[in-house]
C-alpha cells in the first residue's frame, strides 16, 4: 500500500499510461499494473511532468505596476520608474506582493525558482523580505535568491559592499549588469568583482547580460572567459543575452562555442524581451530575444523564464511559464515536435541542472515532486497552456486547478442539427 497513488498518467517520453506510487515522499513505483494507495487521484490520461523550474523572476518588483505606466516600454524607463517605486518599499509590502507571486507560480506548477532582489538600497529591504519568504514557503517551493545590483556595481560603489553583505545574509547568487555600467571597462570590472565574490563564498553567479539591441555589447564572451578561468563550470548563468542576436554570424558562432565550453546556462525571457526590446529599431524590428534555437542546437543548457510580472518593466503576466514557452516557440522558430519537447525541457530539466539539483525527475527513489496537465503531448501544453490540475510536493498534493467547464445553453445552432452539450 502506497501513501499516494496517481493513476492514468502519461510520461513525456512514453506514450503508455502508468500509475505512480509514492511512499515516504519518494517515487516508489511507476508501473502499468494497478496499485493501491491510502490516497488516490485519477490523472485521466493527462501528462505528468517533473515540476517547472523558473530561472528568472523578480520578487520585489512583482505587482508594483498593475496598470501600464511605462509609456515608452523601454528598459531605461522601467528602471526610472522602479527607482521611484523602490523608495516606498517596506518588508510587509514586498512580503505581500511576493506571496502573491509565489502562489501563482506554484499554482502553475513551478516548485523551484531563482528570484532577483535589488540590493541598491541601504536597508536591503527587498532582500530581508525575500529571505523571510524563502523560509515561509520552504515546504512548498524552493527559492534561490540572486543579489541583483539594478543601479550597477561600478557606477554605484555602495553596491560593492551591499553585494557582499547580501551573500553573508544568505543570498544564493551574485549578479552584475555590465551593459548598464558607464563604460565597457567598468562593465568588465563589475564582472570580475562578481566572479571574485562567487568564488570566495562558493555561490552561483547569475549575470544579467547584454540586455540591449546592440551588437557592440559583448559581455557574454567575457562571462564565458571568466567562467573558464575561474573553473566555475555549471555554476554560472547569463540571462537575456539579447546582443547575441545582433552579432555577425561569424562572431556569434565563436561566442556560442565559448558559452558551450564554459558550460554556462543561458536564460531567455521571451515575454518581457519581445515587449521591451526593438524599441529603438527602425523596420524591420529585431525580435528581442537571444538565439535560443542555435544555442540549444549547439548543446548549450538553455532555459526559458517568465521574468517580471505586472511591473514597470512588463505590464502583463500571471506566472504561467507556458506563456513564456509559447512566445519563445514563435520567436525562436521552434515549432516542430522535437523542438517542442526541447522547449519543455527548458522549463524543467535544464533549469534543474542550472539550479544544481541532484534529485530531480520522475524516477524511483527521487523526491516525489511532479505536476499533471490535461494534455496528451508536449504540443498541447504550448498550444493550449492548460491549467495544472495537480501539483505534488514531496508526495503531497499541495494545489490543483479544475479545468473550466464550458456549457452551451442552446439545443440548436444557426438552424443546423448539431448537438450542443
Ligand atoms: Zn529580469
């Protein structure tokens, strides 16, 4: 007898229906044979996946702009608006909005998230709130905190001290925004500082890299080089990498090889970047995202993330990662069935790798973290982004969503004899 059984579900890699048995919070059985549990749920032939890993969120900016305030739609106006809003931050305010964000993520099947908190604040208010939330939500979602210097490191030297303090207080990753520093040299210095701290404290580095429609922004190669020189393979992530899309094919090919050699993870945020980038372009306008397909085809670990939710940087979003994948599939021209499976890996296994998880995936002996969707195959997830009907954390059902029921109130339609139920 198992503690919990989920019947009639399909694994992504296998077309056959299986039953999943859980004991002591671990996967104990994955079988076609009928099995008994103290608690049993019916997956109704739906797809079962390991939980989503959301590699780029902002706990502190979430829901600070429920209506669109950023009239130009640019990153620079977003930063200006955020600079004003963050003066009013309190721990209670961040906890309230952060709680809403985390609940939405969990409802959509995210059980692991890496979230950035702006440390350009003498009181480190957002960081303190995030540390409290990490603790409060510990049994529901695993959170890694990025100490993120939105105002830069070299152009805001107080952030050099705050960054180290943030790590001492418990942040999991250091960060830099080299393209927002005053000069190329300052950008490189900010990266060197970041890698120095990451090495000193044994934390991840998660850089916001080249988030600009400018082929002259060439920090990704510096990040790859530092990762190789500092022997930090699989410990470094670069988000955005937009400029890579603007490089000549010859230079892009060199950078992609370096990224692969360095074992970097690249996180693309198609929703916010397609909305924010290309604002300075004349027609034809850039697509605003990095070379997702080319990086992935070269064997680079690529993730897709949602990024901001209802903030001065992006006015939409409800924490559903499938929306980001949907946008990514279009913009990256990845609509074939094999590519669709690759896209789903970008919000599951690839994120788990960057997160440093050892115990991830639907395998006997692993922690029983899994999610169920009313879908037959990966394409359904992207085409319909259906609700996540079951979210299991360590073998316990923590939340579920019932698909909407549509009821026609007609018996006949346009004089055609169609039965409407
Ligand atoms: Zn972001």
